[in-house]
C-alpha cells in the first residue's frame, strides 16, 4: 500500500473512475453503507473519498485514491504499491477498484465483471431495480 501526503491534482478522469465504482456498488445495494473501520493511518477511516485515478509509474501502472477533509499533516492519497506496478491499466484499475471497495464497504469484492470490452453489473432486485438487470459501461482505461 502506498500512502502519500501530497495532494495530486484530481482530474475529471478521477471523478469518472470513482463514479464507475460507486454507481456499481449502489446498483448492487452495497453502498451507501456504514463506513467500516479498517485501521487506516492518518484517520483515513473517517474522511471523505474524493477521487480514484490511475497513473503511469516506472515499469507499469498504479492506482490511487484521494481523500478530502483530512486533518493537517494527514496523508492525502492511498494507493497500490509504487514498488510493484501493474503491467497494464486494466490490472491497475481492478486492484484500485478492489481497494476502493474495501475502504467504502469493508469488502474487496468487485461489484462488476470485466469483459473484453466493457464493465458489466448484473443483479436481481438490488439497488432499487426490480427483477433481473444489467448495466454496462465501456472500459475506463481503453483509449
């Protein structure tokens, strides 16, 4: 896990990636929920998740989650390890999404399936949907 005390510039992509995961969690009726206490450093358990973004690192890709409303001096970012970058954006996104799910819900279980060309959320009678439903989104890391 990578913890950083410098706030990166959060782009529109960051909000989009965050929305992709939180929308899927809502559709599966797993979010909003009571925030789990995971024992994160710098009081990160009690602050607001502000963004989720991918970044190119030496040797591959990483994923970071940013936070708002932190006390002075607290880390601003939590992410995948810098020393072990992922070889693709796809793998970095999946690892970052699992970390985000853990922070928001206490479980790393992803609320979607990753297919060759899209993210798929499927369920039955969850998140305000009646009957069987499926939601699809294009892959957020594809050009």
